[in-house]
């Protein structure tokens, strides 16, 4: 995936959490919400992206496999 495409996917993820700040997303639900492929390799890439957003403090992890915007 090209860097511009990666930035676009990150922006779509961040936008989804900004639009739904109280919603807790599972990775597969987030993919369905964004219209992204739900095959296992795509899901794993998004897990990595969400992990990075958690480490940066943008997202919290209220439970195993779940992410929510930090308030």
C-alpha cells in the first residue's frame, strides 16, 4: 500500500472515532463501518494501526479487542 493510501486509511479510522467518540469498536465492526475488506490480512493491518493509535494516546482499550476514543 502506498504512503498516501495508508494516510487515507488512518484518516478514515480517526474520523470514525471522532464521529462516534463513545462507541466501542471491534476491528471487524470498524472495517464493516468503513467499508474496508474483512479478510484476515486486512484485519491484522488495522489491528496494528489501532495499536499505534492506542500507544499514541488517541484511543483507549476498554476491553480485549475493543477500542474507543479517549476523552
